[in-house]
């Protein structure tokens, strides 16, 4: 028995040992490396597709590397000739060197035999680390975890035994760009010295784990060498920080307000403790910049407080027996704040300026409002990409096929998520149909469960049902709804056929135009698409109203909002299902505007409203801190800045650039200015609010028809000819010292034009005939209208109109830039309504004035882009001529008013000079004018006047990169001095100098 047992044990031992040997023989040993390419021979280059060649200029291993030239149209390299069996290795390593000062991002893709090679693989059936490779100046070492390597769809792991191609791309980086690529290898375990890349402590390391990444340096932050001069500067900065902190405590002991000086402590801690731990800041150049600012700002703040403590800077006399208000009054509880006109009111019934940070920091609430001011309830879809797995909508989506959206292949619009959506537990398409009864039942259940919890928040100012929305569905219910909508709109199918140019026998025969790649097919009937786009807007607005009604049954008081405002100014409007004008007026208690760049979108949102409502920005991304106060001066009063997160993003590299705490786009000086701006908004709340109520006397036509009636290819463009001209019109008119606004087609049909002295029509190619008739009637009764090409060519169904002849014009030829020119965006723009088109060089042309009474002061204007050769009636007054003597800009008297027609698209500054004359001719009210000292146009400088009771207020924004010296012109006796309300400086006389990128608010005495 013993012998049998011993024999059995011996057999088991040798069998186990054999298994270990077999396993070990099939796997690389720990510490092994498989070289894919080290670019040491010319054969290496031949294995790659793209602009790539050997170079000795840089190398991380050996003597050579690959110099890669990336440019537009050739922004990637790839190889399918590398070793293809990657089994047993746990990391892909390679190195990139960049000479560029700016931070950029690299994308890699890996294809396998299961998904197929480049050009064959289905979308997302390959591994992609999209812009997750951090690249800054110097060597950047990339490490990609291969265990596992998930396909981008999230549906499977790549087959590491059958890798087909490695692709490296920089499609969205600024191009051209030259990088150096070296030492591409696979590693198992600890890499040996003989194959490892050369590194320096300061080199950047990006570690990618499927959809996640981290960025660090080779050495710990404290072990990265710094120069003796920078170390000395660090110590000086720390000393000034400590001194300011002690002075703040002393001043507070004396009852002196210190909140403005405390902002320097925030920037100092950011620059001393946070940013030096980040790879993109931990170098001598960045630290020198940060530490120098800390020394200067902390010293300045300390001296300000010391002057107050010593009495050198005398504080206003006050009754010591009375407790005065703090300089910056705390926010009251935000829930249930009353509303008056454009603003929520505080406990003194004064307008509130509410600015918060998208941040978990409690410390920063010393300067900003609580981030709990709003809730993104996502009640429109019954959950967000974060919460959907706990929502009844997800259960319904799994059970009922009719809850799945049909026929739309573009972005889902937060309803709910697709595989490209950020965050969430896993990659999965959960794109819902809102017409399904099962979806609606689940949404209603979600609302009933969650709204009581959401609205219990004591700081809740308003609830966003959802935003950044898009919705189109082609399901059978949607199509039946479309047929009913068509019958209600057109009455009979014959009426519809006349507009569409079709021969349907009944509405039930009508098939909504399908889409591919997020836009209708090239041969789509544009008239029918227009009705389909309008239907989608109406049915989605009705759905939003249904969601609103469910919430109001539970809580009728909390203000609600929804919307997707960015689509209003993009080519995709016709595919979004968003009618922002209806949403603002029928759904919103609070108007949503998301954006921190130009105020164009904000002014448009405000213009849509039939009655005054607060404007809130739930995710305000500041492209520049200089834009913050102008947004509030234009009427925004609630905003949450995106963002100040606890740590850098590990999912989307570009989000780190927008982080106020971590972003390389925001120097410490900008953060200091931002906190100062936040405090000034609260302190000057009444003064800033005064500018919102100044009436505008000039309006720009916002033609929703021209955003919907487009050639199919334009529905994926970022902008269109109409929207580009709209933006240019806005920019050209904003520096003329008068408030401007927008007027919509619906508002025109309601008689709103009578409010304005001047209407600007920016290339509104398609407008309903009844809208044109209202504009004509406006001119007859004394209005002024400026029309630029190519306006009023067709109606909403893209049928040609004869409005040009009504204006007394005969268009002989339309000239467009040749393909490849500056005007590439408009080259192929819909020629279906043009009688004759010629393609010409896009050389700027000069327009010569005829020295008429009104426009005699204008010198030559410059035009670029579309030009029309036209004839005008004999009684038309020619204001400017082309170089060949033909009319370029004419004035036509119409009844008591006038219509001005420009046959050319003007350069922006020339446009501004033309509008200056038109403002003057239309007698637009401008009590205060800016003049440049030394002469020249006032450009990139915005100024507005506003009364506040008996007070006279003026704000000026200098958007230029250099200081500007100006004089302020007004009627005699209007003012003799100014008080800068932000800096408390008196200005005697009429001349001021405004620093670059700064906003000043003055009271005039």
C-alpha cells in the first residue's frame, strides 16, 4: 500500500513538473522583450506607411530614431509588417520626442485578425487609445497595458496572437508637426537594461490601461532636478506666502476685510504645492513663471493690508457701534429664491450674481457659490450615463426592443449613452426611443422616485431636465406621428406635393428621409427634409413639456430648464430635433446657455425669450478668463465654471487643459484674476445687472429657416455660410458702443420689428415669404435694413423667390472663390437657386465710395468671398462701386425707410466701418462713444452705457493683447470724471488706458 502510494505521488510530481515546463516553454520568461522596431536600419522605415525616415537627431535607444512628419491629410503612420504574436507580453512600450512647446496628444490604434485590418474593420472593432498619449517638449515614454486589450466597442478582447496593424495618429493636434519615434517593443515583467530606453528624471511617462491613463515623470516630483536659481525663487515665494498668511490673520484680528488678498494665498498654494507635482508644470521654465508670480502677488497683497493696518490707506469713516455689512455678503440659501426679470433676488431683493465651481473643494466656497446650486436630473431620458444602470429605463431597454432608437447613426445626445460616452460602468450602446410606451413608463417611474430626493437639496436653485440634447427616431410610431403632423400642417397631400415637388397619393406613403453618417443622403428631397426637421423639433418639444408636467406634479415650484443651445449656431441644427426658441419660451423657467467664449450665443438665447427669465450656464468653459465678466454684463447671472476637479482626468486628456487647477492653458495670474472677478461680480451686482435692461435698437435676423434648409452635406458642418456671416455681422457691430440683439422669424411675424431702428440680414438664403413681407413693411414704415448676399433667394421649401426684383435688383452673376481658396466653406454652397455662378480667385477687392452725404466719411472698403454682379433701379443711390465701376453697395428708398444692399461679403473691419455709418444714419442711441487716442478704428474694444437710477455707468472691455489708450466722448456736461468701480481709482478728464484683456466698470460724474 505504501509503495503504491509513493509511486502515485512520484507520478503526480513528475506530471506537475512537466506541465510547468510546458507552460514555461510556451510563455516568454519574466523580463523578456520582443522588439517590434527600433529604427536602426533602413529596412525599418520600409515597414511603415506614412512620412517617416531615419534620423540621428534624436534617439532613446541605439543611434537612430524615426523622424515622422505629420500634416493635414497625412496625420498618421502605420505598419502591418511588425511581429504579430503578442501573447505573453504585458506591455507595449514606445517613445516620442517633440520639440513643440505646447502640450499635444497622440492616438494609437491596434487592429487584429478578428476585427480586420485598416479599411476593413468595423467601426470600434479595434483597440483605440484616443488622444490618451500625453506629449510635451522632450522625451515622452508610452506604456500600454496589454492585459487585457479591449476593442473600442467594449465587446471583446483583442486576439493578441493575431495582431495585424499598429497605427499612430495626431489628427486633431496642431499640424504640421514633426516628432521622433523610437524603441517600439513588447515587454513581459521587468525590462532588461540592454533593451530599455534611455530616460531622464524629467521625462514624461504615460501609462494607458484601456480607456484610462495616468501621466507622471520618470522620477518622483521632488527628485526632478531644478536649478539653484529656481530653488531660491521657490524659497522666496514660500516666504512671501507665509508673510501674507500672517498679515491676513493680523488684519482679520483688527476687523479689516481681507477676502481680496486671500486670493493670493489660493494661487500661491496652487503654484507651490499642486502644480509642481504635475508633469507639465514640473520644469524650470514653468516653475520660474509660477514662483515669480507668487512672490509678486503675495507681496502686493501683504503691502495692501499693511497699509490698512498702519492707517496709510484710510478706510471710510464708520460708526463703530453699528455692525456693517461685509464687503462680500454671503450667499443666502439658494432654494426658492424669488425671481424678478433676468435675475434671482437675494434677501434684500437685489439681483444676484451666482458663480460656482464644478469642484468638490469646500475651501473655494469662500469665494464662489456652492456647486449644489443646480441638479442635472436627466429626467428627459430617465437617467444619465452615470446612473442609467440603476434606472428603470435600463431594465426596459433590456426587455423591450421598441425602446431602442431606430434609423439614427449619429450622436445620441445624452439619451442615454453610446460606446463613445465618457464615464459609466462599461461601454455600451443605450440609445433610447422616446416614443415607446415602455420608455415613457420607465421615465415616469424614474421621475417619481428621484425628483423628491433631488429637490430636497436646500441649495437647489434650478433643475436641468437635460441639456446638450439631440433626438431623431425613425421608428413606426415616429413615422405615424409624422404623417399626422403633415396632415395637420398641410391639410391635403396635394398641398404638400406642391411644396415638395412630389406625387404622393396619401400622407401614409411618405417616408421620412433616411440618414447615413449623421446626415441625409445626397439626393434627399430638401423640401421634405425641411418638414421632417420641423416635425422632429415639434415632437421633441412636446416630449419635454410632458416631462416638465410630470415634475411639476411632484414639485410645482423649483424652476426647470432644458435645451441644447450650441446646435443653434452649427450646421447640425436640422438633425438635432432642438427648437431652442420654443424650449426657451414654453419649457424653460431658467434659460440655459453653455459657453464661455463669445457672447454671441448668449445674446441669441436672451433674444429668443418672450419674457425676461434668468440665464444660467451649468457648465461654463472659459476659453479665457477675460470672457467671464462680459458674459455677466450681457445678462448671464448664474454660472458654474467647468472645472476645478480634485485630480487630473484619467479618461480624457483634453479635459485637463480646461481644468482651472491643472490646466496648462491657465497661468496663476489668470486664476488670481478669476477669483477677483468672482468677488467683483458679487460686490457690483446691481451695477452689472443694470446693463441687462438697456434696450437694443439694432437687431440681426436669426433665420431658423436658413439653419434648417441646407444641402445635406452641410448638416454635419461646424458652421454654414449663413452662420459664418451671422457671426461676422455680430462681431462687426459689437464694437460700435451700442447694444445689439437678434430677432427671429417668429418674432417678426408677431410684429417685433417695430422695436428696432436697424435690421441686419446676414446671408439668410431661405426665409418664408411672409417674413420677407414683414421686413418690407418694416422698411416702408421707416425702418432701415441692410441685406448682404445671398439673402432672400428661396423660401422654406427651397423654391426660388423673386424678392431680388422686388428690391429693384437684377443679379447677373454670383462669383465664388475657386476651390482651395480661403472661402472653401462656401465654394460648393447650393447653386440650385443661382442663375449664373463663376469661380474666381479669392483676391480681396476694394470698394470705392461715391462720397454720398451719409457715407462720405468712409474710405475704401474691402471685400472677400462671395461677390454679386448686379444692376439696380435707376432711382437707387450707389454708395460704393467695384473697381470696374459697377454698383457694389446701393441704397433704395422704400416708403419712409430704406433698404441697403451689399453685393459683396465684406471683411470684418470694413463691415464695422459700414455699420458705423448705418448706425449714425439710423440715429441709434449712443450717449457715450470711444475714440482711440492718436486716431484709428476702435476695434476689439466693447463699450456700453447704462443708467442706474440717477447714476451713469459705463463698462469697457479690451479684448486686445496690448493696452489701449482711449478718450471717452459724450455731450457737453455729460460727465467730468470717472470712478473705476473695480479698482476704486478716480479718473479726471476723458482719457483712460485699459490693460490688455481687462474689463473696467466706471461710474460717470
